[in-house]
């Protein structure tokens, strides 16, 4: 198992970071929040989980060991693969997920794209007692996708800067997706807004 990768950031994409390790570029799948903390050319260290399939080897990267541990525990629930587990961590912090499961917060889970009401109910039953108690100083802190509506702008802006866009470009992209975010009935999902923002930037180039 590859427990972590460490080295300069060679490239950033909407869902992937390339970390140079011993002259080899390791492509690591990351959430928008993790990507927003990375800068091309700067040193980075990511906890990782290697997912092996018959036709692929995929490395998933995380801000710390706790996030990786939760990612792996989420996959012990039936129907949860690595992509859905990563989507859950893109919307909520590990402790926010622990709180949601401990309190039976169905709404928090349905905020994750791909999880409906029945799926949330099933996950709450299966994950009970698996994730453990909240461990960090962020107990009660809302997840990335469930923060107060005003903060989606800061999160999206940071993610775009992390992908190498200039401040002006990030400002314009945030403004471009603002109508979509403000029209949402629930709290805007930063991952979806990032995709829309990148599309708007590609159109203007």
C-alpha cells in the first residue's frame, strides 16, 4: 500500500494533482478542497489510498490520515465505491460525517450527489458505529458543501487559485456561476460549481 506521496506539485487539474516522487509523476485523485491547498511547484504531502481494479490502479489523495481512514471506512458500506466515498468527503469533513451518522442526519447525506433518501437511510444504518466519535477540533463544523451559503464563493475562489488561475480569472469565474449558486434550493455544492466555473473559463479563453 502507498501510504502517502510527498514531493513538488507538477500539475493540477479539476480532480487530479500530479506529485513528482523520485522523478515519477504520481496522479492523485483529490477533492476540490484538497486541491485548493496545493500550488504548482510547491512541496506537498498527501495521505493516499490505492484502489486496485482489474483494469486500473487509482491513487486517491487526502489532506491527512484521518480523512483517508474515513474514506476507506465509508467503502465498507454496501454500494459505496471510492468515487462516492470521495464525493462524501468533498461535501463534508470527516467529523461532519461522523456527526451526521451519529445523529441520524439523513439530510446531510442526501446533500451528496448520488445519494438519495433511501440510500441515505441505508448508509446511516450500515455506518453506525463504524466511523467512531468526532475526533478533531472541528466538531459541529459544517462540511465543505454544507457551509453557510456565503462561503461557497471563498471555497470556489481558493480552488481556482489552487488550479493555477489568476485572481482576476477566479473572480470572473465566481461571478459567472453566482446565478446558478444563488438559484439553488439547497446550499450550493462547491464541486458542481467548480465544474461550471472551469467551463466558463474555457469558453472565455
